[in-house]
C-alpha cells in the first residue's frame, strides 16, 4: 500500500504587472493524484449534494420568513385593518379649560392604547401574567377572557404613559399592539373636580363643565375660560378640609362669588374625587353639594326677611316686636334658641337671631308678599350656573301663614348654596340681582333691581353688626370688615327633624363698606367640642371657618386689610335701636337712608 505524505501548499505572491501562473510541481505527491477516476467522481458528487442541500435549507428558511411577514403585517384581515385607528391621527381633539387667569385646568395629552389580536396571542394565560406584572391596575381574569376571545381587536388598556408603553414592550408579549390616543388630564387633581367634571375613555364629557360644554370643547379652537380662580379654589378647599377635620363634619361646601357680577370665583364640595378616576369615585364624592344639594339654610334666611320688611315700606328699622314668649300657631310652637324675653327692634331681631321676631315680621308683611319677594331673588327657580348638576328649590305649594312664619327663619324652604350666595350678593351689592355663572361671557351686566340701594346699605351695616356684636363674632377678621349671618338647621329625618344632626352655615360678604366678594360656608353634621362647650351651632364652627377662608383668599383677590376705626360702640348701639342715621353719619359721612 502506498503511503500518503502530508503536504503544505506554498503561498503565491503576484507583483504588479505579473500574471498568476501555476506553481511548479514541488516534487511531492498530491492526494488527488493517487485517486483513480471513479473515486474522484464520487467525491465530486458528494460535494454537489452538500451544496444543493444547503441551498434548499436557505431557500426554505427565506420562504418561512417571508410568509410570517406576509401573515402578520402585509396580509392582515381587512376588517382588522379597518378597525385600527390611523397611527398618525389622535383619537380625539378637545379644547383646554382654563381659569380666569389663564391657568390650564384640563388639557389633552398624547397617550397610547394597548390592544390585542386575540387570534395571534400564543398563550392567553402567560400573556395576561406578563401584562398584569407591568400594568398592575389590570384585572387578570378580565384580560385572560379578552385574550382568549379569538377576536381580531380587543382593548387591553387605555391611555398608557410612555413609561408604561416601554414596560409592555419589555414584557415581550406576542399579539399585542399600540394605537395613538389622547387622554384628558386634569392638572390639579381633585381641586376643581365638581366644576370641571370628567370625560369617558373616548373623551366625551360625562359630568360638570366637560359635559355642559362637550360639543363646544370638541369644536373650539381656543380654550374655554372659566370665572374660577384656581389659587382661590386651593385656599378655600384647604380651609374647608381643615374645618371638616377640626369639627369632625361629614361634608362641607363653600362658594365664593364676585359680589358685583355674581361670577363664581370658587366652588368647593367635599368630599370630592379625581376626575381622571371618575368611575372609581363613590357616589357621595361625585355629588356636587353646591349646585345639586338643596338644604334648609336656617337663620341665614333672616337676611332676606329683614330686607323684605324694609323694602315693603310697612316696617321701619326701629319698630319693635314681642319676643317675650314662644309664638304658637295651630299645633306648632316657635321658640328662640337664646331668648331675650323682651320686645326687640327689627335690627335686634336680625342681630340676636330671633325666630319669634322674624316670624312676626313675616306675618306683618304677609305670605303673598313674602313669596313674591323671595321669587324676585331667584330663590324659587332653578339656577344652573352652567353645570348640568343642578337642582330646583323646594317650597310649599300652598304658601300659608305657617309657611311664611317658618320660612322667615329658613325652615320649610330648601335651596342650593349657589342660590343662597347669589341672592345675598343682590342684598349687599346695591340691590341688583345677577345670576351666578362660571363663564365670563355669560355675566348679566345689566341685572335686575330687587331692592333699593338705600335698603342694601342698611342691610350691609346690619350684617356687619351681626359679626361685631351678634352670633358671628368668631367670623371677624381684623381689617376686612366682615359681615354676615349664621344659620343652624336640624336635618330632616323620618318625617321630622333630628336635633342631634345639624347643618350649619354662614353667609358673608367683605369688606362691608364696599362689598367685593360673597362667601358662603356650610358644614354637614359638625360635632360639638370641648373648646365650643359642646355646642355645634353655626357661630361655633361655620362662622370661624368662613373667617379663615376670607383671611386666606382676600390677599389673593387684591383686598387688603384696613385698620382705621369707622364706628364705635355708641353708634352700633344706636343702630341696634333702629336709629340708623347716627350710624351712617359715623361710617359713611351722612349718606341718605330710608326715612325712620
């Protein structure tokens, strides 16, 4: 047998200008030189088969790859393609909502929706596990059901942030995709939830301003401006949260109006909610107590009763009424919480908050005149303010003598806090009623005169006296000349009233020598505390809460304290006796007032 020796080919170098020539035999024996013809043919055949086989594998791999692309991208079900929104177009467009100073309250932000083609999800359970791991708000059982449905398009999650989108990408779930979208962002959280309202997943308004002006927001090219001042809203909400916590109240409401225009500067209803999670909020939190709740407002109605008496011309400020004993009519008895047991002037009846005296005034004016006067103040008709969540007042169908007596001190009639604030604005602003509004363009600049300017002036002085010497001393804020009236009402329960469950309120304005703003505070079931000697009436809780609101918002609204003395004890005592002229001479320089 011939032995084959190892060999090594020598490198061949080609220099410029030379041709590559076969190397000369080295004298060594080459392996294929010893193979006969048959062997060489067999070797060549094997090499050819290997090349052909490799080519077939490459061709098959390329074919499979092309098919996958064709199936997953190029030849998707036409119905699915039609179902997917265009990637370049936003899901919807909606104008911004801004406050009176141009601060953005609600806007649209770009987002991604996550959807799946359930036919291409390899393992629904595994896919659901991966998705829930990165999107913990998803409910696993629901996602498994959707991914197992076999449908070409099912939503998995809406309005994902860029970070959430990246997390889903990192999870590597086959069969899920993204579409461009927009979501409604409320930039201040709960702060103005009852005013702004909310939108659904498709950016349609479902509550508040978002619902009331849904079509306008979809079509407008400019932001929707509100009368709201978000700085004031923040201060009011904080003060109300503090008051609720301190007095252990179930709920709270506050309204701030421009006294001249009735623009809503702030509207707070607590508890509130996150508009971006509207569907998760409890029904009680979604309830707007400022416009939807109708309540008996208690002795705050004595402001209207007194103004009515003076405006009617039948009663003068120094007229006196017997409050020495309870007033009985049929089977009802009207008493005073803090009886004076003497005859009181009209001024004293308001300042000392006498139910008996108020009822006697109402009887003198008469039920029909009372009903007409309250109607002129807007207290018997709906008042929407521009929100869909609004209620109409409740009052007796038959307005009899007993109705007039109880309504004089705020029982037997129920109105919304916005009704209360709006009517009070007309009492203190010179006598012009303008409907409350959230839109600057909707201000009724002309308004309707409801009382004389002279009556309004007297009412301002009396309301100031309530804070100085009456039931609302804890509402006084140095330098701001706060005026107002407290109200405490027992809540209706089982066809009667529950003496242990109170709704307290304080209606106020400031500064009373030239009122700029009206402030109403309402607390639901505040508790008596050791510091209040276990009393839970309005003078102990709603009044000081309103004082804190005024102290917080006045500088924001450009109203600054003035500490000069404009009255003294002697002139205030003169006003209590119904002698208004000395008081006016001291405080306004002898302004004309109604004849005494």
